[in-house]
């Protein structure tokens, strides 16, 4: 399916306007605090962990490595099990000492300006390739949907919109400990959209490609080699490195740390995140084998 460039731009602008309106309404108090500070909003916002790679890369990774793709999300589940003994003390420390980043935490633990500078540079170096992947994902998607779209203009437009959104709802606050409720609600809304979109693709695949659940089961019975291709890599390769990396990334990458600790609601949100965040990732990944 291809779209005219004008239709693609109109759809993109409409979606971005919705995100802006959601964030603006939250910032202006049009959306009550019981919504913006609800633990489920916090759990959905933690879904910022699952961005371009999860959305665009999970099916391809599953095609190459089988059920090992689940390790990227099982590690997050293990991290959530550590919430009582690791996340909650770290959140308490961050609030009491107004530590707004991982660099602040390590600079407090190992005093010295060089510590904070080194950690900041390390996180920046690690984030740049990921940011480039985000831009590439948007550009490639636009090119698939509308071959006439200019990759340069799409990439520049995406970066410009991202910059404006960050300035309006992220960087303009005077105090670093002030919560950005508009930003959090927009991230939570986007996580919900991603979840609904992926589930819709899975439902469409089952109903229109396989002709229903019975057709899917019949296809699996007729193609045992497909199931074996998913199981073999999971049996033969080690899961430990993937589990450790994903467990750490659940709260140590800059975006995840910011959402988990700097933007944590005043109400207790970690207890809900313990089960709601892994459940969100589980539902998102249920459709991956079906689409594959």
C-alpha cells in the first residue's frame, strides 16, 4: 500500500497535533491530576523502553534468532522484579538529593566533576547511534508508504518537530525537579497507540492471512519447520548476555532513567509498574510470531 505524499504529510501532522494537544492539555491543567499522575500512565510511559527497535526490529530479530527475541523483554521483567530492592531506594535517593540523571547519581556516589563528565559523555556516545536509528526508522517508513517522499526533508522535518516538542514540553522548565506532566502523558499516549497498532496488525494477520485462529493452527501443523526455526536458536545460544543487557537498559538508559525516576509521580507508581510494564511488553510481543 502506498500513499500520496500529501496524504502522508497530513496524517503525520494530524498525529503530531494530537500529541501536542495531549501534552498541552496536561501542562495547562485541562486534564486532572488524577489522570496525569495515575500509576497506569506512569507504567505506560515506561514503555519508552520499547521504541524504534522494538517496533520495527522485533520481527526481523525473531526471524534470525527465534524465540531469543523474548530475552530483550524478559530482562525488563527481571528488572521490574527488582523494583522493591533497587528502583525504590534509587527513587528515594533521587528525590531527596534532587538527582535528575544517572550522571548525578554516580557523581554523588563517586564525588568529582570528572565522574559526572565521563558518565555524561559515555551516555551521549551510546545514545547517538540510537537516535540515528530513530530518524532512519521514520525516513524508511515514509519511503515505503510514499516512494516520492524526500528522505532528506523527512529526516530534517522529524528532527525539527522533535526539537520543538522537547523545548516546549521538556527543557523550558526552570527547576529540574519539576515534573513534565505533558511530556509524560504524551509518551504514555504514544505507548498506547503502539500497543493498539501492533495488536491490530496481529489480529489482521490472523483473520485475513490465515482465515482465523483455526487457519493459523492448521498452518502451524502443516509447517513444523517454522516452529523449529524459532525454537532452535533459543536452545542453542546463551540467553545470559541478552538478559543482563536488557535488565540494565530497563532503567539505566537516559530515557528510561528519566521516566522511571526523574518523572516518577508523587503517588506510588512503582507498585503498579511492577506488573503493568511487563504486561505491556508481553502483549506487544505476542503478535511478533504471528506476523513473522
